[in-house]
C-alpha cells in the first residue's frame, strides 16, 4: 500500500502546486524589470527631495594678502597676512522648497506610473492565459473532428465501392480531413507561441502542460479619470507646476556670509594693531537683470505646464475609445456565444441523434451520420472562438476598470 500512497501524495502535491492565473499575475509583477526600475527611480527621487532641501556645503577659504613683490619676502612687509576662513551660501528659502517640491512631484508621478505598469502587466498575463486556454480547447476539439472526418472518409470510400457515393464526394471528404490536420498544426504552433509569450512574463517558472480556465474580474461602473494611465498623465502637469514654482524662486535673492582669520607674518610696527585679525562679510544676490534669464525660464516652465495639461485629456480620450470598443465586443460575442449554446447547438445535436436513429433503422448511410457529427463539431469550434473573443474583451474591460 505504501507505494500507492506515495504516488497519490505526489499527485495531490502537484495539484496543490499547480499554477493558476492569480499566481501567474503575482509572479509576473514580482519579476517585471520595468516595475523594479520604476520603484528604484521613485526611491531615487525621494533621496533627491531630501538632498535638494539642504543648504549647500560650506567652503573653506585660504589666501594671502599684501604679499610683497617681486621679493615674496613675507617678513619685510608688516601688512602681509595669511588668511583662513569659511564661507556659506544661503539660497532663498523658496528656492529650496521649490527644488524639494519638484523631486516629490516626480516621485508621486512615478507612483502612478508603477500602478499603470502593474495593471498593464496583469492585462498582458491574463490575455496570454485565456488565449492559451482557448487554443487548448480548439486543439482538443479539432482532434475530435479529425477522428470523425477520418471515419467519414472511410465511410465515403465504402460508399464508392457500393456505388452509393461519387468519387468526387470521396475526394472532397479526404480534402476536408487533410485540411483539419493542417489546422491542428497551425493551432499547435499558435499554442507554442502563446506559451512562449506567457513564459517571458514568468522567468524561471515551469508552465503546466495544460492551463486551467480562471474567472476574469467583472468590472462594475467606474470612472476613467481614476485610471492609473490617466493619473500618470495628469501627474506630468503636477511636475510642471513644481517646475513653475522652481522658476519663480529664481527671482528671490539669496545671500552668503564669510568669516575668517588673518595673521600678520612680518614685524608689527609700533602702535599697530595685534597681528591676528578677524575678517567678516555678508553678500546679497541682486536679481536685477531678469528679462533674459529668470523671466525666460519662468515662461518656459509655464509653456511646459500648458503642454502637460493635454496629456491626461489625450489619455482619457484613448481609454474612452477602448472602453466603447471593448464593451461592444463583449456584448456582441457574449450574445453570439449564447446563441450558439441556446439556439444553434441543441438542434444540431438533435439532428445527430435523429441521424443515428435513421442509421440504425437502415434508412440512411453512415456517412450522413458522420456529416451531422462534423457539423456539431464545427458549431462547437465557432462557439469556442466566440467565447475567446468575449474573454479578450473582458480582459480589456478589467484593465480599463483598474482590476
């Protein structure tokens, strides 16, 4: 009993560890290099916001005064001094506040970009996932159709020998069988492509052989103004506003102070002050000629702000167009799928049962029964394609609804 228990345990463990759509979304978010880069940039702007609010570093000033020329003999000149001092520039408080505000606005802008990127990653993973599930279903169904068409071709071949079926009908049946094999090849290639695309979002992750269907989030009423893409576009205007404040701060004067000590080297004449002297000064910036510098920078910042105000408008219009298209496609293909399920598929299946009854009674040949079965498989194929299109639209609606 122990080997069987071990096998059952392995099967249960693999089932519990099977990758589903929410897991795939989370792993894609954790491994996306663009998200990691955006987070690092946001952290960098946070550091810059703190750094730009600080005073500049003080400057150490070394110098000499009244150095005799051309002898350079410092002992012969009583006014000769060696000086050492400190100088500190104090920018206007508005300048430091504006610099910090610019970096904080950039950091907030990146927060919206991170949210927009995360939403786009989720949508991409969902789209690849539902397409893989759809292609898997189409491959399975096409395999069934291939088997039925092989039986159909054999029945036609028997009918030709019995004189009930023309040679032309047999050739057409065999052509349909061969075309289905080509369709399977195309679907398998499409599946491999979709799996490779999904694997690119999930590095170092082994995909299951068969992906299982996962429910997509259904968005309720929402406002596109709250979409991360719109908020990220709107944050560009916030950064531009901060740049305007930074340009205006250039009109506010800064100032600086310096403090130093000078010491005479030569002989001090009788009655002269002590040989150690204090030097102090205060300097004020005079922003008087601002027309071609500060004023131009302010005008440029305001122009950039006007340009940035158009970004959220453009983003919202694009999303509104996508929303209208996605809603229309979701409704149309969902209605089409219901029509197949409720109106088209049931009569086709009834026709198959009726054909089987007639075949048992000997009123119709086997190829007529198989033709009815092929028709049902064709309808199921069209149903899967309609459901896949509806799922694609639902993925886009979930993206637009910020889900």
